[in-house]
């Protein structure tokens, strides 16, 4: 079985400040991990994914995430927040073959303060 | 050239009615999914099909019935709609079975009154 926990349902940062969104996972198999972003009234867009290659993963829009097995974490960061980053962010873990569903965290709403 | 499309985008209906949501992907993917997002934004898998074969069937009321006429289409039919069915329903697709990233449609907001 797999699960993800996103710490902080709401995060506010000032424009230009560091963005840090936290995700911890639990998985009975080596995890494949994903971050998705959802803008208001839209579907989910893939930001980045970890599939057991490099532990530091770079994604779109300047986001990156680091896989830390010892901490069972996959936190999302961006050095400098932009107003357009305001959205809901979801961390997800994929099950093993035969149970490939994505299990999502509860989401973190990111607000950017001008 | 939308990758994953859903119709309708909004659906307002009364309790007890039957409705369908359609999904199409033009990515050439083998696997498609239905997710439900509730009012608190929580996303949960409902069904998954691979090449028209049902491979994931979560604990969903049997009033919900998916149908895949071909691997590019996955429809969701809901019988006897209830207030609790109000949610946003997302269709998604992935390249194949396995741990591939999933591409999501824009969602269908279902409101049951």
C-alpha cells in the first residue's frame, strides 16, 4: 500500500521568496513520485516526476524536488516565487505494477503575496 | 489539439437522474482513468482501463459504470444520481500500464440538486 502526506494545506510566500511545499510518502515498493499543479477551474498538470533515476528532479516553471529515501520525503521547491505560481499543488505516489493508480496527497494551496 | 478532453465541462442535474460523461484522448495512450475530486479537493481513483480492459475498480457504488468502446475513449455513466455524487470528475490517460505519468483532462463539474 502507498500513501502521501502533504504538510500544510495552505502556504503563503512573498513574491520573490523561496517556495517549499512538503511531501512525505509511504510505499511498500520503491516509489515513483509525482508533483502536479492545479490552477483554478483547470485539470492537473504534471510538474515533475521521480522514477528512481536522479534524486534531484527538475520540472517545469523553475520547480524542482529532491527525493530523500532516509526521510521518505519528496519536497517541492522553487527559488523565487512568481505571482503565476498561485495554485493548488498535489504530491502523488504510484503503486506497483498491477496497481498503478496514483494515490494523491490532500493538496497544498500556495498563495503568493505581492 | 487537446490531449485529453471531457464533455460536458459542467453538468447540473436533479437527484435520481442518469447522466454520462465522455472522455477522449488523442495521445495514443493505452491506459485511461477516472478520478473523483470532492469539495475539499481530495482526489481519488475510481476506475482504470487498459486497452479496453478494466484493470482498477475501486470501491465505488455500482451506480457508476465505466465503458471503454476503444482505447481512446472512456465514458462514465452514473445512474440514480445522489447529492453526494456532486464533485469534479477527471479523466486521465497514461502511455501504458505501469508507473507512467498521467495526463489529465479539464474535468467535469457535476452538481446534483
